[in-house]
């Protein structure tokens, strides 16, 4: 649905450049203020009602007069990821160049939108995301439990996604180039609270460049639906799963390098040393005798060498964070086609 605002004139075509997706679930008190704060640089705004029990979409239809707004509705609740992907599909179909995702609860400042879009338009990034931990003076304003939970999730995300230079993976303020969004397997991306982190994993599999954008979070009377204590176990399982997939994709399926051998040899030596040493220690303890020096060395040397190999692999993995943006190269390839 599109509506007109007398002060803004007719709605612009999303092909002009920037589209905004606002997933909505229990945010009816804040979403109109979020829309009103979005600047004129945005061509189209997609408000996605994710089967909201408060009828957020209907309220926007009835009260919003911004001609850029189009309300979409999921027939059943799909989670934040399902709502965002529905908005991505609509924006791509309308020819958007860059798609920004902003939550409807008022925690994200729409005035920061140019900072998220600029690296993408400049060809320096394929995907940008907010980082609330950049300014140490502002971290103190974040609730303690949320601060600890996000820090723990950030470290797990670095390992599973391969983006060692980004932080705050659950931050929902993001922007993506539409050409890169087309490469992602939308049907396999996690739809609920793991969505933002799973996006990073999927982006790494296509070697997209991700850049953090410093931002402050706003905490008012909004109520977060995410409970870190409830999702920590689920997130841990999914991080382990994604880590295994990433290692297989990047180091064995698509490529085979010295780092692949370091990982295999280091893991084998470390496992051998730990298992052999533990068994010998238990056997000597049961017999009440000291373990021979040679046996100790036979267990210790593989452990030490295995750790060295794994540290070398880790250094290679950290250094292999994607640095060359995808979309400028893809645009050049398309331009060269006859």
C-alpha cells in the first residue's frame, strides 16, 4: 500500500537507490516515529507486519502519510529474519540498490543511515552492520546482562563466521547491496533470533566484505523479545554447526591450502597427545607407579606441536577475512558482457 504526504510529493522509485526494511512485531508504539525520522535519501520504506498481534501494519496504513511506505504482511509469524527477507525480496523486485534494515522499536537512530550506506556506495563494503561496543564511554549505558550476553555471542560469532574484525553480531542495524543479497540462500537462513549471525556466516561463504559502523543504542520503554539466557544454548549449537560448515566449505571443498593441512595435522596430534597422555596417567595412577619420562614426552610433544599447528591455522584464518567487495566486480563483469 502506498500513501501520499503533501509535504513530500509523489513516492520515488526504489531504483533511485536506497530502500529501508522495518520488521514489525509488537512495535506499534514506536514504528510511526521511526518512519518519520527516515530522511529523504531513502526512496522506499517497506514495513513488514510479521503477523503482529498489535496490528502494526494496519496502524501504519491508517495513520502514516509518507508516500514512500509500502506495508507487507506475513500470514504467519516468521521471526525477524522471515520479515527482513520478505522486505529484501520486495526491495530487490522494485530495483533497489542498497537495502537498509532498521528495527521498529526506536532503538536505532535513522539519522545514522547515511553512515551505513556510504561504504557500500563507495565500493568499500558489501554489507555494513552496527557496532555498539566501539565507543567505550557509551558501553556503560548498555544493560549489564545485555552487555555480557552480546560480548559472549560476539566471540562465538567470530569463530563461526570467520569475520574476526567485526563485533556485536546480533546488532540489527544493517545495510546490504542488493546484488549481494541476491547471492544469499534465503530459504536456508535462520529466520528468528539467530538471523543476523547466520547472515554473517552466509556472507562469508560468498566472500562478502563486512564493515562495522560505530553507533549508540537507545534504550527507552521498548521491550526486547530476545532473552539471552534462553537462546545462549541454541546459539552455541548453531555456532558450532556453522563453524564446521565454514571450515569444510573454505578449507576442503573450495580450496586446499597449507592451512587445511595444519588443521588436520594439528587436530590429530593434539587429540592423540591428550588421549594417550590421559590413558597413561590413569593407568599409572591405578598401578601406583610413576609414569616414565619417555611416556610423558610421547604425550607432551604431540600436544605442543598440535597446538602450534592449530595456532598457525588460526593466524591464517584471521588473515583471510574477505577484503575485496563483491558487487563492484560483479557490476564490472555484467558491464563487459556483449
